[in-house]
C-alpha cells in the first residue's frame, strides 16, 4: 500500500544508442538528439535526450516498481526545465501528494534531477491501482 508523503526514488540513465533508437521509434530525428557535430553548434554543445524519453522512465516506474504491476497511468503534466544528456546519471523522485481511496487513485509529484540535484523535469501524475491504492 502507498501512503501520502511516501517517496520512491529510481536512478537511471540512457545511452546515446537508446536516444537514437527512440528517435527512430518516434520519428523525431531532430539532429540535436542524434548528431554530435550538429549539437556542438547549438547552445547545448552536445546531443541532448528527447524530453519524452527522459519522462518515459516515469511510466516504467509506475507500471513495474511503484506502486507497481497493475497500475494504470491516467494523467501526467510535465515541465522540461533543463536539458538531459545521454550517458549521464539521473534520479527520478516520486512523492505521493494525495490518495483518492474511493477511486483507488494517487496524485504523485514526479521530479527528475541531475547528479547535482538540479531539477531537469517536473510534473504531477495521477495513477490508479486497485490492489495497491486502497484503505
């Protein structure tokens, strides 16, 4: 069972190969993600990850780790605040803000931080899990 103020953290990183595969799957082949020479000429100086690739980690955690299997992802807001880079460690922090027991739902703050603790992505999710979100 999950509780209000409960925090779950998950460390992760994506490789440049995974960024390239994400570009192929989504069709977002913006060279700022896949071409080092192009990215070097931008304000980022090197390839950046797609914001949605970084945020996709949230789906993995909700569906398999916290609250886990059986979770239905209903809603997500996202704010992309800082670029994320391939082959760089990040930490996703999930904080339960509210539980709606009658609907087996939880409102969860979602934050992705870099190794210095700076927030790269922030948002809020609504998830449902009949087995793990109940009184």
